[in-house]
C-alpha cells in the first residue's frame, strides 16, 4: 500500500498492513527501538528521539539526527541522495524486540525544494522506494476525477454489491480519464485559457463536444440517452420562470 501524508503509520499498523510505503510530514519524529545507555538518574522509558529533518521552533533550529546510512545515485542526469534511519518505532511505543519497526528515508532530489520523507517496514533500496512512491495513486487526483469529472458524486446506490462496485468503477473511470488527459495534447477551455494544462477537467470538456461513438459495437446497456430537452428553458431564463411561479403561488 502506497499512501500520502494524510494517513498515519499508527493507522496502518492498527489495520495490520505489513507492507506499506507512506510519506511523512517534514516535522516527523520517531524513536529508537532500544533504550539509551543509563548513567545516572531515572532510567529512560523510551528510545532516543530521531528527527530526520532539521526545523525551526520558536526561533531556534532543531538539528536533524545523523542518518544510519547514506546512499547516492544518479538518475536522469541528476545526483540524488538518500539518508536512512533503520528500525524505528513511534514516539509513544516503548522499546521491545516484538515491536513493528520501520525505516525512514529522506530522499534529496535537486528537482524539488524539500526532500521526500518516506517510511516503510520493508527493506528496500532507496531507488525502489522513490520509484514506488512516484507510481502511487495520489490522494486527491483520482477521487476528484472520478467523482466531480465523471459524475460519480451524483450516483446513489443501496444494494450491498452496488455499494462495493460503484467506488471501484468510479476509481477505474477516473484513472482512465486522468491517463488519457495526460497523454492527449492539452486543449484550452476558451480564449482565456492561454496556458492550458493536461487536466481531466479540460479533457472532459473536450469529450462533451464529441458525438457518441458509433464505430465500435457497444453492449446494449451502454447507449445514448434519448431525452428531449430542447423545449425546456435553460440558464437564467429558467431561474426567472421558476421565481415567477413561486411568487404567483
């Protein structure tokens, strides 16, 4: 499972998901799964704090924890660097050999201002971690293209099987729409759209102006809706007529 920063590691562990890759917040901290050395005073209850990225707090700089490993490689002519911290646990977890540990990767890419902070319990190479996260389904893009662009947010079902199938079909349609939008040339919405992007919304507007496909034989369940609406008032005229009827009654 590859997820963005909106999901927490604790939620994935509670769901007993053993193989995941998650993006972390830049202020994320974790702890070692071993107790620090005890010299005097009260014994520590938790492992040593690990802060992968330095940050500012009340005008002071909180330094980053030195990584356990450092790895560099070249990709598309750019020099990438990964800093790795191994066998970490969440802040509220006390050290125990039976704990579910994870590794944290801070991947520095010259193409981005901020490094990617990723975590996974699976032992992987930094190149694989970066490639897997790049190939993820974004949190917002696919549901947005599936619901708002395709129209799944206006569909209501009650049968248990339909409740399961509707989100699946919506995500599939949203994925296809996003893929086609990314591969087709960018089409402006109007004269004001001077720098169009390859977005599902623009591609959907392009499809609206096209006739229903007739060169491919489709199943009988897929057909053009033969509803006559030319005689109905539209736009502001329809709103004015509706308000006039309400005032008359």
